[in-house]
C-alpha cells in the first residue's frame, strides 16, 4: 500500500497555479483547456457569470499572456469550441444550451481587444442534434436529418460558418438477416456514440453499435448493427466526400452471435461471441487483410487474457468469474463490445459487455415481487505490445485512474477539464479552496525510483 500511495503522488505533478476568484452562480463556471496544435501553446479559457479570463502558456507551460474581460451575454451560456488564427489568437464559439444560437468572438491577446465576428441561429428544422466535435482547429456540430438518409455537419472555422450535407442515400444497408434497412432506422435504434480518439474510452462506449471517430482531416463512422460485417464510412473534412468500406466478420459455428468492432490507428478490432465461443480478430483498415484471428471455445482458456474475468454490478465490488464458459454465459445477455487504448509501453484492449440485468426480490411469503434493473459490466483485459503480440506483462495503472482518484479525494477540484498533451495528460481545474486555476500533469503507470 505504501508503494502505491507513493507512486500515485509521483504520477501527479502541479504544473501551474494562477490566482483567480470565480464568482458565485456555479452553473455558469466553465473551464476549457486547449492546445494550439500549430504552436503547441496551451490556453485556459476560464469563465464565470461575469468574466472571461484567458491564460496563454507556451509549450513549456510558462505563462506568457493573460487577459480578463466581461464575458458575452449570459444567454450564450456554453463555451462550445474554439480555433486559432495565423497569429495564434483564439476565436471562441459561445452557444445557447440547446446550441440553436452560436456567437463567434475573436480575442487579440496582444492588443487586448475583442471582435464579435458573427451570431448565427441554427434552426435544426427537422433535425436532431447528435454531437459536437472539436478537431482540426475547428468546431463541428453534427445533426441528423429527419425522414432522410442524411447527416448535417455545421463547420465553424476561421470565424466562419458553413453547412455541409452528408448524403448516405446512395449506400445500401442490411441487417443480420440480409434484409434491407435504412440509414435513419439504424441511427434510431443504434444512436451515434462519439469516441475520444486520443484518450481512454470506457467499455460502455465500446459496446455501442454506431461509433464516430474524429481523425486528422476526416471523420470515421462505423456501423455494427449487422453481426456479419462492420460497415464504415470515411468522411473527408476538406471535400466532404464519403467513402464506404465493409469488413466481413468471420462466421462462428453457432449462427446466432453478438458482435462489435473498434477502430484504432488504422486497424479494425472485431469481437464476436455466443454461448459456445469467442472470436477476436484484428484487420488492417486500408487493405482489409486479417492481421490476427483467435477463436476460443467455452472449454478453452483465452490465450490473450491478462486479467481475470470480472462481473460487476453498479455500486458493488467486482466478482471474479472462474472460466470462459461462465464469462460467455453472462456476456450473451449484454451489449457486446471492446475498446483499444495505447499507452507509452503497450496496447490495452478491454473486451466484454455492458447493459442492464433484471433481478427479482421476493418477500418471505412470495406475495410481493420487486423488480430491479441493475447496470452490469462483464469484461477482461488484454495487453499487447506495439507489434500486436500478446504479452504477459501486467497493465500498470492508467493516467485516467490517477485523475479519477485525485478528483475523488480532492473536493476542492471543480470545473475540471482533461486534455492529452505531448505524452501525458493535463487536468485543468478550479481550486475552490485556494481560489486558483491549476493545471496538473498525470502520467501513465507507476514512477519507480529503484
């Protein structure tokens, strides 16, 4: 326990502390920590109900500029996104809670002046807002067009707003029984889940059937509603052309199977399970060639398993499942999926399922039945090296584990925001006790001095 505590403290380092008192009305407090990827300057945009404070740090995280000024009209409650111009000055995009109004304001840190560039109304007529994406020095707002096989992408960049239609009507979709199905029906049943490409994603995101990845100059949409294939669409953010690729899922002995996939660094990881067997495959995204394929029956030991099989009910400690058969028997009642995360030393894969399991509480005389729905997770972990070979090395704690523990143990940490910077994580937060804006550094794994 002593070693763990010591290592935890060494895995967290306070980088900066800036005296700052935020006013009351906590609901208006916001902190956005952002990197200008061209210059590697780091910005903190700290706002309360009355004031916006902009702090600019260089790549060594030394404060180089600060600017405090009245924030925009409080009807624009949220700081939705940002971009940086050629001089390194930020434009902030303020929005109403429902994103139907967006205001762009440019801030010049040299002259300490502001320029309101525009205020747009987004009507979302016959549309449903899906998600917001901050990527490629731009803010994107994605919406689904009702009754049509289209997505609408609103692009905010260089102080300008564009609206692009992503038309999927020319593509063919089918379900697991090879029957035609519409794109809009898929999204109705399997809503889009945004994956944080450069950060750790919890398993419940990996078990969603429709995932959106924001990559350099492109978006990737993956569909796993069909248990026989993964259907992907690559959206070029320059031309807005859409390219389709299909990755078949290898058939298992038992026709009825559950499946899902996860994209990571130009590879598609596919998982397919039923009560009898588990199939794990890795495929090259560009060529669709199979890099690795492992089929395991219920009486076998999974050869790439690094952790025990865990069964966890919400609010309870995890329980270990003894063998593959017991794991598969639990898994088939849940939504199946996996996540992939790259650490400095290895690739961590979490495979399993999430969902809700119904329990029945009986009264002693069986006259009163109470049904409870309990969120449930079943999973195991695998550690691979950078060549995608299984390794028996234990996975060390992740930075996100340290961050979660730090926030739990420090009630003064409020309005926190995490970014990945260089090869570590930065937690920007307001210390409500010390009245300071802090940035702390968190690294992956334990730090050892021996």
